C-alpha cells in the first residue's frame, strides 16, 4: 500500500510540478518579454510562419494537457503519468525538434514523424475511449494504429536511450561538481532583478532533463503495453488469425514505404552523370531521365536543409560515450553505427561537398543556374529555417514581391523626330529589412540614357545626383554598399548589351515597425528615382523601356500611373507600355554633330529600309545545341526554312549563301554546306555551351571560307553562367546574335566587346540581321550603325567649328560605338579616351556607368576605384546567393562540452533577459 501511495505521489509530482513550473516560466516571463517581438518578426518575414506556429505549439501543449489533466484525471495518477509521457512529452519533444533540429521534411522523415504522430493520437484516443469494439471500422483502425504504436514505442525508446544513458551520468557528475553554481551566482550578480526568473528557468531545465532520462523506458513501456492491449482485445473479438494478418499487413506496408523512401535520388543522379557519354543513345537516355536527374541534383543542393547531416559527420554518440565512459573506440563506433541506422531517414547519403557539385552539374546539364531554375523549391527550403537570403537582389529574388511600385510618371519632351523622356518612380518596401530592386530592360539601339537621381522625397532640389565612372569602378563601389548594416543610398545604371541595361537601387528603406509607428518615427520610408534618356521617333512613336527581368519589385492595380500629366489605367502585368504616341507629327530629319576631337557624327533617315535585302552575301549560321534550346526547335526550323526558301540553300553564291555550323558539347561539331539537308527536329540539345566555345568550334571547321557575317542562333541564354575572365576569339566578320524568343538580360563584357568591334549586333528576327548587314555594305565604310530607321555615320574631319546641341548625347553614343571599332580596347589609355566622351556628355555606354553617391565615404571609395588598374574590369553578376548552411546537430563539434551545458544555459538565460530589457526600453 505504501509503495502504491509513493508511486501515486511520484506521478502527481512529475505531472503537476513540471507543468506548473513550465507554465509559470512561459506566462510570467517569456510571453511578456518576447511575445510581441516574435509576432512582429514573423509578420515582417524575418521568421517563417511555421516557426511561430511551432512556438505556439510548445506553449499550447503543456497548457492544454494541464487543463485536461486537471479536469479529467485529477484523481487518476496513473492516467496523468500516461498523459504526460505518452502524449504531452512526445508532442512537446516533436515541437522542440521541429523548432531547433528538423528542417524541410523529406518523404522518409515525414514517414517517421507521421508514424509517431499517428501513435500519439491513437494513444490519446485509447486513453479516452478504450477499445471501440462496437464500430468495426474504428476497431480495425485501432488495430492498424496500435500495430504502428508497437514499432514507435520500440523505435523512439531505443533512439532516446542512446542519449539518456550518458546524459544521466553527466547530470550526476556535473551536479555534484557544483561548478555550475559559479555561473549562476555570477549571473545573479549581473542581473539580480531577474533572480526568481533565472532560478525558475534552471528548475524547469533540471526537471526536463531528469524526465528526459526516464522517458525512453516510460514511453516504450506505455506504447508497447497499449499496443498489446488493443491487439489482444481485437483478437478476442475477431480471432487471432485476422489480428495476425492485419498486423503483418501493416508492418509489411510500412516497411515497403520505409525502404522506398530511403532511396535518395542524388545517388542515381550522380551515377548517371558520372558515366561517359559515348554516343547519341547515351545522351538520349540521360535526357529521358532528366526529371530524375533534376530531383537528385536539387536534393543534393538542399541536403543541409532536408537532412540533419551525413553519416560521416554523425559522430555525436561516439564522442559522447568515449568522453563519458571511456569505452574502447571499437565499441563507441559500433554504438554510433547502430544509431546511424536508426536515424538513417534523417541522414544524407553523400558528402558535404555535394552541394557545390550539384550546382555545377545542374548548370552543365540544364544550361541554367540552379538558383534560377529551382527558385521556388529553394525558397521553400529556406522557409524551413530562420535563414534570411542576402540583401542583394539575386536569382532567388526574381519575381519576388517585396517592394511596391507606388507611383510611376512619364514625361516626354518632344524635339521633332527625337525626344527627352523622364521616368519617375516611387518605391515602398513591404518588409522590415532594407531591400535592393533590380531591373533588366532594353531600349532601342539608338537611344541613350542621360541621367539617374535618387531621393527620399519628391523634392528635386534635394535629390542625389549621378556621376559617370568607369564600369568596373562603379560596380565595385556599388556592391560594397549593398549591406544590411548601415545601408546608404546608392544606385547603379549600366549598359550590359547593345540594347540592354541594368538598373539597381538600394536600399529601399524598411517599413516602419510597430515600435517606430508608436514612437511617431519620421524615418524615410520611400525611395524616389528619376531616370532620363533620349530616343529617336519611330513610326510617330517614342519607345519606352521594355522589361526583361525584375527582382523584388512589383506593381498592381493600386499603382498610380501618370503619363504626360494624365492619369492612366495600364496593364497591371506590364511595367510600362511599349511606346507613347508623339503629340506632333514626327518627320525624320538629317542631323549632324561635330565633336571637339575632330570627329563628325551624322544621322541619315532611311526612306526605304526594306530595300536592304541579301544579294550575294555569305553567312555562317552557328547553331547553339545547349539543353535550353530544346524548346526552340520550331523557331529554329522556321529560320532555316526561310533561308532555304530565299535561295541560301541552293549552293549558288550569286543570290546569297549560308552554311550551318552545328555545335556540340561532347562530340565533334558539324559543318553543313547544304542547309536544305538540315533537320532541326533531329538535333539533340544537350548540356551547356558558352558563346566562346561555340565560336571556337566554328573557327575549327571554317578553314578559309570567307563570310560577310556570323549569325549565332541561340535562345535567351544564361548570362549568369558566363566566365568573368573569358577571352573571345577574333572574328573577321561581324558577329550577330540571333535570339529565338526573348532577348537575354545582359551579355558578359567579352561578348559585348566582340560584337561591337566586329560591327555586329543583336536581333530576334533573321530579317533584321540581313537588313543591317546589307545596309552597312551598301552605305559605305563610314557607317557605324543602322538602327531604328536611321543610318549613323562617323567621319574624321579637319578641325573646324564645333557644332553641338541637345542632340549631342545621342550622337556621342554613336561616337563611342565607332571608336570602339577603331581603338585597341585592351589598353587603359584607349579606354580612358572613350570614357572621357561618356563623362563629358553624361551618358551611359558599355564602358561607362552611372552611379549615385550620397556621402564622402562612397566618394572616397569611388575615387580609389577610378584610379585602379582594373577600373574597366566588370564582373559578371551571377546573382548567386551564398546561403548559410544550418548546423549539423549530430556533429559533436557543434555541441558544447557536457561540463559547460548548465553554466551556458544559465548565462544564456541571463543574457536573454538583459537584452530583452534593453530592447524594450
């Protein structure tokens, strides 16, 4: 009788003492001190929503169980202890694991956690209702669930036993050493006003750890006993044979799922990609398994978010038993191996270096960066941790809606057949972190950007002006300013192609927090941006920037749009309309500008541009066979058929001719002189090729065949995969980039330089290329460009009267283009000469960028960068974000020494209290 009374008192004590101590700590300290901050951080996006839900679960589970235990089982101590160890403790532990250990769940980990959750629910229902024999369906469900409960009890009990044994020894050893008292006394001295809270926290910690020691045996015995009881009662009602068949069926089905979910896709993906590609059938097999390869590479890339770590890194048990018991290494390693088998659903089968390998293989096989192609999947994985992506607008921010375009105004000042256009926008950050916005856009080839400004308000007199600096120096200084700490307003506007531009602005100030609004903060919350450019009229319209890609910025029906002083309702999906109609009828005019360096730029309207059709020119058509071109087979066929239909495939040079150069990543490239025999549908698009490799393959097969133009047929491409240091081969003919579909957002500088020096350009239609090539050949050697209905000429004149007017910026851009063909762009002296023109006329060119600076620190940094030898060296903006890998909880290196645990907890609690009080004040 005394033993029974003692057990009842023990059960009452375990349940009520722990629950009351925990709830007192939560409701009298944690929630009042950090609750509002946690909720605000969640709604601001700093903390994923699921973490707040888990945190609420940690508080709600003891609260609900305490209320329910007091209402239903207050006179039943055995049921209280079953409620505590069978329901409350495992649910509480699951929430802790989700909050601090588990990340994005895989199929295998979901199976394990789902089985545990089903067992907890089944145990709870059995406590309330017992065996439900009156309803056959429910009794069968109980059979299935309690069969799983037997497995769960054994699995969780054994798993926790690995930790419970050394933890109990460590606790006893550390408690009687009394070293932990020194840390507590020190922290009580540091924060005496929080003495009660600190002691209560340590009391809860000590109770929790003690209960954890007993949990393996308690949970295993409770679950096994509950499972056996339900199975016996089911057998009594339905017979032993049906019970055995049902239990075996559940176990077999569960084991099949377990084994199938254990097969991680990266193992097969790496094996397939490691095999040599010997023939086209090997490539076709890889392409047929592209979905499997994609799943495997993504799984490897996100391994640190989907798994706790690798088996090689899982050494915590071995180290713990060695340091605690001094056992031989063979025994310690044996225990570690058994533990690894148990947690195999949470372990990654591979190396910690597989992430970089997967990213490289993904770009090599799928011809695009993994962060760009798998953006949604990666962002979803990031949401499983408290990891925040970089403040810089990278590939993961394409299409993200973080900064709202509140206002957009366009003002057109017409000057006959050309116009000055101003774009004015107001941005509002929708997050509590400073953000960068990025636009990739295109303008007509003849257009020129003439200015960019930033401001906190719409006051133009107080806005920050731009400066024109060498492209490399401007990029270097801008990137150094994009940071979360002490963000200062810069903006960078670059020309990254014949028609392509990149605009970046930072920081769009964070929205006011609840505390700032409560304190009536006057901190700026908007960014104002002005951009101006000049453009020639075409068909009585003035072209507006055409968006190629956006990051972080978005607009909606509430965005206010004003064009030429009139409020308009525009397409909510479009950044800008394609053009605005001129108010006055535009008539193309001949214009001429004389520059101080002796050069003259003339603009000559083309009355009938359609007359410039191919006659006897010969072209090399270099076909990109990268993986991403597989969706452009139809467009490729249409272009080749057009060539054949217009006489380029009849092997007669009198009416123009074209040869096809079929590039290849793993086999020798092919030259096809009779293009009528080319079948685009039989081309295998595989892996990735860069422009440099394609042109090198073309030169290998060209021999001494002369061409009037080289047309590289490709898709949008992957600018982010470009090599910073690549040197393009020399071409004797103009290089034309024919993009099937959309224009690329940007080119690397080496490709851009080759296009400009060779006299080529970009186009999305084959007829555009032929018109420009033949027009240039007919108009003579002084023609620089044929674009947008005008031919531009550059001539060296004897020094005479300098004629300049407001049209000069448009002409200066063509002067830069013309000089880039004549000068040696490998020397700083020549580059500085071209840059001086951009600086004089305040324009953006491929060699000179505009940057907005607001303080002396930025100006000093830019001054140093402008004097550096690499001032024109611009890096490829690959947009790759450096993601912080979560710690591996199974690696002993990430776990403090046992003797430091209690002291660190005490110090951490006191520090948290101190910081919370400062934050509130």
